């Protein structure tokens, strides 16, 4: 299970899915294109959907748990790239086109809001 960290938000995806997302996202950002990305939430965070606006000026980090590079499915890449170029933005989906859930979703900023800072 890998993690895509975008600004203060970390989203966990299967390594193979994450690699396909990385290729699509990097291709869009190389062209300095901003776009939306949405996914189904992990079961433990509810049955909703989440979305972020991906912009070239915001830090982005891909972390893979496995050491092997997964195989690439060009048809899946084309499906993801097509959605990234549409008005709906990049919709995270499985290889068969069905909605794909994030394994985890964690927003560092939201999780620390309202807490009293620890004394130094």
C-alpha cells in the first residue's frame, strides 16, 4: 500500500494503482495543467467521496511500500488520462473502470485543528 501525499493530505492507494496515478498526474503537471482528482473514501472513513485540486505549485510525494515496480496497463492509463482531461477531473478507478477506494485518507491539518500545542 503506497501513499500519495499532497500538501498536508495523505491518501493511501495500492502500489499498482498509485503508479498509474503517478504517470497520469506527472504528465498533466509537466504541461503545467491543474485538475481535480476524486476517489471513493476508505470504508473506515465512511462511504463518501473526496476530491482535491492538483496544482503544479503544491508539493506532491509518491511513496511506495513495495520495492518492485508494478506492470503498467496502457489501457488503464488511457482511461485515467481521459478522465483527467475531462471536466470531472481524474476519477480514480480500478482497471475495469469501476470506482476504486482509497485505503486511507488522512489530512494532517484537519487532525490538528483545535488542539492545544504541546509545551516546549
